């Protein structure tokens, strides 16, 4: 039902994206018939789901509906736990990330992830930003470009002015908002195409939430962003497309403005009206 | 006020059995809680009292720390030079740490970061069992098995030496070091590992770049406690070191440790004599060193908890 609803996004009126490739509606993430089990508990049922390049797509649904699970199977971080079994296909930027020959660390480094609780590493701000970059090849000489990389990453997340003089302070001393921005900044030096965000604002106050939302909106275009949120208002104001999940199934996926105004599915309608969830 | 309410009030004021039980248990717990402090102070006072007659009398600090002549029973002139004993203890402890640090940190990293489920649980139980082996049993192993083994393997005249005692002490100290180091690794929040893995770090990169730096203090204190353990160990050292006063030139030389000296000689001295006092002075010295080591370790462990 939902595939027909995915009309091209060029018609989106507010804040049109000026980048050529976005107009093509090329897909950044393509999940096909994805099933996932935690031990014997099945968390995802035949989920097929496409995310267009350069857009912010939000995943909504009640607790336990599988939205975080779906997000976490896009960079295979789910598999940290041995009891997870996945079936189906997920393609990111055209590459099947569940193909047998795929290098897990390579997949994860190319797909950035932001977590619910800001989780900067207990090292300096500078080292946090260079962490992912330095993993690529530890023998690589990066000293000369270090400062440039840090400045660029921090500028992209609007932290440069605040932090430029305390790069060698511990990242744990920052405010939660700054920590979360730093967690986004440290993903950028490896130039990921896709950023996954698992309720990135749920630990933050409204002001910080607004700042992060603005930041996400600013990153849109250059990065494809998939964001899980509990907050329907956030999905509504800060995403281009929105998908509703329930009981491990994908119920509906539309442009955000359409989903919230004219949902196809009765369950979606009930959820966004607050009848359950 | 109605008589009913008065009755209820009277009931509330009554000190019944459970009130007394509660008080008694509180007092008992308090006594238990402070007893450790009382005992520590008591031991220190006792050792000092016995040792100070020598420490402030016959004691010659220069001789004590620089002379290698420990001749408390000399007919002509007794000398109390502890230098060789200090070097003996230090060399055995050093040898022990060479063995124990790689083994215990390796075991801790394996148990904490790699092993899962049953493997992990059974390894932890095994390590704790190892820690429970009495030191005289370790000494026995040193005296019989290790002694012969060293003589055969290295073709040396005597197998009771720094190497033997060091290996035995290393194996003795490793379990407690493993347990503490593993606790330190476990104290590193999982979200750090998850964050690093999500950025594409391999298991090994996560350990080296995230887990070890984050648990650095705990790991150092594990090592310090191991040193303290090796430093203060007596029986196994007495049995495995050869117990001969000597500045070792190689790991195949016999040495004598501070602790072993006290254990071997205290029974044969007259209470209150210079020799008796000198042994207690060795005791004060040992006490101070282990106290400093343990205190440092404790402060460092607190350091990670407060972070």
C-alpha cells in the first residue's frame, strides 16, 4: 500500500532541496523482507522499507514495535549480541550489507549512528572526533590534517565556537546537548552517507532538542538521515518522510505531511491521534 | 482526647521487643564495622611497641639499609643489615610481577571481553578457586616440582632461587589480580563499547583504544595489590627461595626475603632482645610498604568509581 504513496519528493514545497541527485529519488537504504529474531522472539516481520537519499526519514511507533531494531539492523550493530538472527536483505547505497563477504567493521564505519544517551568516549574532545577516522588505518599519518578535520566536523555541528579552545578537555565534561552534537560530529570525518539516529533527543531538554533538530535539518541533503523517535511532534516537524511501525511490521510509509494528515491505515490514524501507544 | 486515641499513643511509645532487637543489631553492626580499624591500629601499636625498643636503640639506619650483613647471632658483634633481604624481596616480587602481570591482565581481558556464558562463569569460579590454594601448598610445589624442573631445564646446581620463588609468587598473585582487573573492565559502561563498535572498531581496537584507557586506574590498582600480595607472602617464599642471604646476580641465585626471615627466626629469639626487636623492625618496614601500596591501590580504585 505504501509504495504507491512514495511519490517523488520534488514536490515537497517547504524548504526544497536544491541538490540534483535528490530529485532522482535514489534510494539510500533498501530493506527487503527483513525478519529478525532475538533468540526465539521475533522482532521484525517481513519488513520492506526504502529510505530516499538526502532526506530525513523518521520511524515512529509504540514502544517495542521494532523501530529501533530496524534502525540497528541497518548498520548491523544488533549483532553485538550473539543471540540475534537476521533474515532478508538490506542494501545501503546499493551494497548488500548482509552479503557473506561484507566486512562488518567497514559497514559500521560507513554508516554513522547516534544513540539515545549521548555516549562520547571518556577521552578528549579531539580524540573523540578523530576516533572513527583513526580506526581506518592506524598507520596513516593524519597529524597534518587533524586540525582541519576537527574544525570542519565541529563547524558542521555548530560547536566550533564553543569548543575550539577546549579540544583537549574530556568530552564527558560537556553538557548533554554538546555531547550529543559531538557524537554526531565524530561520525562526519569518515564521510558517511547515512546517519542513523536512535531517539537522539530523548535524554535532552526541550531547548537542546530544538538545537539537535535544527542540526539534523541542516545535515539533511548531504547525509541521508534515518531517525527513530518516540515524539510524534518531532517526527512531524523534523522529517521529510515518516514510517509507522507496529508489532514488528511496517504499517505505513509516506511523506510526513501526508502521513499526519491523511494516513491510509486505520492503525496509523489511531496512533497519531493518540488512541494508543 | 478520647481514651481510644490515648491508648494508641501509649502503644506507639512502647519499647517492645523489636525495638530492642533493632538497637542491639545496630550496635552489633557498628562494632563489626569499626573492628577492622581497631585491629589494624592494634596490630600497628603491637608491632611498634615490640620493635621500637630496637628501632630507637641499637638500630643503625645506615647499617640497616645499606649493609648486607644480617648476622643477628654473631658471637663477636651482631649486625643487622637488611639490604640483602630487601633486595631479595624486591627481586622475587619483580620476578613474580613479570609472570603475573601478563597472565592476569590477559586472563581478565579474556574473561571480561571475550568469554561468554558458561565459559565465562566457569573461568571466574576457577580463578577464585586458584586464589584459595593455601600458600604452603604453593611452597610445597616450589620445593618439590619446580626445584627439580629448574635444575633439569637450566642445568643449574640449585632450583630454589629467585626464579622458583618468583614463578610461585606470580601464580599466587595472578588470581586476585585477575579478579580485580576484571572488575575494573566490567566497570566500563557498555555504551562506550557500543559507540566504538558502531564507528567500526574491531573487538581488539575497542579493547585497546576504549576499554583499557577507561579502566586504567583499576588495572594499575590490580597490579599494585598483586605486588602487595607478593611482597607480604611468607611461607611459599621461605620454601622456594633457598633462604640464603645473597645479592642475586641472576635469577638462578638463592635469596632470602624479609618475611621469610621473620618467620624463620622469630621463634628462636629471646623476647625483648636486640634480635627480637630487629625482626619487629623488619615487620614495621614491611607493614609500612604494604600499607602504602594498598592505600595507593585503594585511592586509584576510588578514582575510577567517582568518575
